[in-house]
C-alpha cells in the first residue's frame, strides 16, 4: 500500500520542481529583457503585437503607426499632461499605489453590486458594470510590455512583480520614455510621435498644452475617443488636466 503512495509523492514533487524552475526561468527572462531596456528601445510590446494580429485578422491589413522619439523630442506639456491624467504621484511612488488599488476595488465592487440589482430579466440585454482601474504608469507599462489582457490573480501577481523589476532596473525618466513611445493612442496608433502627427499633424515636440492635454485624456479609452473627438466629456476633462499640469513634477 505504501509504494503507490511513494510513487505519487515523488511524481508530485517532480511536478512542483519543474513548475518552480519554469517560473524562475521566466522571471530571469523578464529581468534580462528589462535590463536590456536601459540601453535598447523595445521594438514592440505584447499588447501591440496582439492588436496588430487582431487588426490583421479583422481587416486583412496591418495598421501600425509608431515612431520612436527620445524624451527630449517630446513637449514637456505632454509629459506633464499624461502624468496629471494618469499618475500624478509617479515620481514619488515605488511603482504601486496601494490606496488607489483599494479605492478602485471598492468602486468595482459597488459597480458589480449595482449591476446585480439592475440585472435584466432572462433574455434581456446584459449591461456590464463600469470597471475603474488603479494602475500606475509603471503597472500599465509592465502589462503592455509582457502580459495578455486576461484578468486573473496570477496575471495580476505577475504584473506586480514586473512593476517592481521595472522600478528597480530602470530610472523613472526611462520608464516614462518607454511608456510614452509605446502606449496606444488609437486604432493602430502607438506612441506620442504617431499620436501627435495623427491627430494634430505636428511632431510630439510641437504639441501645444491644449493638444497635449487632449491626448492625455484619451489614454484610458483611445479607440472610443478617436471616434468621438468632439465629446463634451473630452473637452471638459481636457480643461481640467490643463489646470493641473503646472503642479506635476517631471522625472
């Protein structure tokens, strides 16, 4: 009776060891990739590649516009606007703002509860609750660079590990530079330079404060705002960001 049990325990132990080695190897790979980014610009992100594949399969053409430019060739108003809109405490935190995550969790739980109370009758149209995020710019970059869009505990844990790797290996200035050059700003539009040319027909260095604020406001949902460029929310939020840009500290 003991031999099958012994074989089973050894098999489980081997499986655990293999999984541990694979997990460690993956983390080493991420560390090396991030360390290389101190001197080499990333060619593309996991999110960009998934979007390119989606566009290719849906439209049968590859729409991808991205032109890497160093921070020196970006208007300071754009950097201030993005920080004011997305992560005002960027220079002070260590990659994660736990208070913001807790507040986002509470809002999402409340939204889920409202959705349950307002659940339609069988056969009715399902209304998804609005999900509010609490991610810093470093977290967003970690997710875009390496991870899929699925929302699981394991993926969120990996995102946090990658966030700490980015903060530990790269300067704040470099993190912001990579983020601004790779973030999505519309259907097939990635990075500040491509966005400035696509929406305003100027280089990223020539963006006015109002244009910079408008681009920053688009970031949570660029595809939606690309289709609704004259929405009242976009205009009002742009004015709000312009009023806050002066108080933002740049890395």
